[in-house]
């Protein structure tokens, strides 16, 4: 994190509710990794359910804010990934926030159908405890019908 970013976030800590900075300044101060990406956590806006984590670059953030349809950056495809483009399981943006350090985004969304490529509602179905890992949910949709043959 640069000194300028540290200073901005230190300044924001002292601001009161309703204080604002411009969108351009806010995006300029986000902390992207060396690949130009920032983690984005998708959460169902009305239930608080954490659905998934993916990556966004500045252009994906700007597109998402403009269209209200969530767009991520796919590291495996090295391309934009407009959530629901092939599966129909879109995410409509309700709100976007950054954490106190500016290095993680929280997207409150309205999720249509499964959020996970496995056909599950969310991607966090592998529960880990002292006893090991246990699958906590079944798919709600058949992924082969969502994406074709897997």
C-alpha cells in the first residue's frame, strides 16, 4: 500500500457518515494486486448470505457500477466474466463497498439461481472442522444444464 493510500484511508477513518469523495478518487485509491485485481466478496443483499469471492479490475468495477450487472475478471480465462452470461444466474448489484484498507470489495447483490459453478447456491459448501471436511449443501441446479458438458 502506498503512503498516499494509507493517508487517504487514515483520513476516511475520521470522517462522519455522509462524507464523500469522487468516484474517480475512490477507484484511484483502491489497493489492487500486481495483476491489477482486487478481491470482491458477493453477499446476498437481503439475507446476508455470503455467496462467492472473485476478482475485479478497475474496468470490471466501472462496468458493474454502470450496468448494475456484476462483472468480474476471470483469471483462468484471462477475460471479463459477466456473472450469469452463460448460466443465466445473474447477480444484480444493489451496493458496493470497500473495507477500511481499500483492498477488498463487498458487493451486495440480488443473486438469481446458483452462484457457484457447481450448481450450489454459494461457493462455501466445504465446511472444515477438527473432524475434517464435510459437504454442507447439495447443488440446487445441474451444472451440466447450466454450462454444457463439464
